[in-house]
C-alpha cells in the first residue's frame, strides 16, 4: 500500500504528536524516579571539609547546599527554604527544633613555629562578624569565650578558608574544630600543616555541642539520621 498525498501530509503533521504519545509512559516513570533535591543549610565549618566526610557515607543525590550564618539559618528552616540545618551556635527560633547530636573538640592551631610561644602571645585570626542571640555569653562564631580569655587579635575575616590561608602562611593562629584541621592537613603539603598549640581552656570547655535543626514536629528522615551518624563519627 502507498499513502496518498493527503495521507502523507497527515503522517508528517502528526508524527510529533504520535511520538509524544508513545513517550508518555516513559516520561511518567522518569518523573516518579526523579528525586527532589535535599536542602541542607549551615555555615563554612560544615559546608566545606565536613561535606567530603559526609559524602563518603551518605548518597546525597540531588543536593542544594545553602550557606547561612546563625540566626538566618534558623529563619530559613522556619520558612521552609532549608530542610535540615547543622550548627554549633544555635539561635532560639519559634517553629524550629534543635537536637544535640554530638560534641566536637576545638583547639588553637597554627604552624610549628608558634609552638614555643605562650597562648597569650599568639596572634589570632577571628571571625569578623559576631553572633547575636545565642543563649551563652560566647559572641564569636568560632566559639572562643572572649568574656573569659582575651586574645591578641591581629586579623578579622569573614570566611574560615581565609583564616586557614593566613595560618598556612604563618601569619597567625586560629581557634578551629579539630576535625577541620585534621581533614585540612590530609590535603596539603607537610610544610603547611597545622598543629595544635597551647591553650588556656580546660578540656571540657574545648567541646562544642553540634545540633541538627529542622522545622518543629517534622519526622526525622533517613537523611537526618545519616547526617547525625556522620557527625558523631567526627569525634
């Protein structure tokens, strides 16, 4: 059989519609299989070095990683912009739940050349912007109790990575999470690795509680529990 000219025109004009019709089952299956992206929020301590640690044990799939300072992070959770937040500087917020999942060790870190100096003589780099609204008296994002121990502050920076670069260059020291420095040291040449230095803080005061945040009354998801486990594995 051969198509008439009219039949050929009909075939040509409806070919696209027929193709779309035949692909409907495939498209429906693909739509069901597609995941909504996970929406995580935190600040640089947990959105840089911890991210690689997390990905070794958790299949994140599609991911949105939001960078927020304390206070704005809690607001983003309350507004539904972020599903899960990670912080060690919790700011109370209506409609938001906090769960302490672990404690991480903090310390003063710098190059070996600072090893012979007393902590009071050490030049520090500190976070530029203070945190506001925390239940404790600690005002700095690094968690140092400035109300109890005055540091010799030489630099103020916004980003932790800027602080690490200054430390790598031997310009100063910083108060940092031990796990960050441990992961940092694995990725750089030996001469730039940081060591822990003398600190006036008792061991118990060098521990920072880490919290997971989500909207009030939300059920703990599988991802929530996986992140909690990964955080516990840091200590």
